[in-house]
C-alpha cells in the first residue's frame, strides 16, 4: 500500500512510464533538424553542378563534416522515434510489432553507420 496519491504516482510518467521522454526526444530532434536542414539545403543549392573536388573541399572542412554528421544522426534518430510511434499505434499483433520495431532500429543503425563511414572517408 502506497501513501502517495494516484496523481503523484503517475505524474511525469505515461502509462508505460516513458511517453513524455519519447515526446521530448522527438521534439528536441525536430528543433535540431531545422537549422541543420536549412544548412543542408543551402549546401545543395550552392554546390549543385560544382566540380567534385570543390564539394570534397567543402566536406573536408571540420565544421561542415560535423554538421553533416549531426544531420544524419539527428535525422535518423528522429525517423526512428517516429516509426516507433507508428508501429506501436497501428500494428496490433505483438510478434509483428516486435519484429518491425527491431527491423526499423537495425535499419536506422545500418544507414547511420554507412553514412558516417561515407562522410568520414570524404572528410579525412
């Protein structure tokens, strides 16, 4: 028996005790993606049709390589969080749900690794 009120027991915790954390992580990545996406669009417009060596020179600058890595990391994490919500909300078979959650996490991790290796190969 607990002496805490029902509101006190659930404050800050969703029914699964992680809903508000998930919500804030998704909002934080969305806010981080705004300037990163604007930077990326600027870079794509600026270097469209540019010679390969000029683009490589751009990505070899530490600030630009770091921004690209942050864009990939934040974008894939944001995507993973969003897919998790969709899968949990619309798949009702537990086995299918777990399989799809695992597949989406592994796919996001694989894409992140491939992108990081590609960016680092260009930057170094």
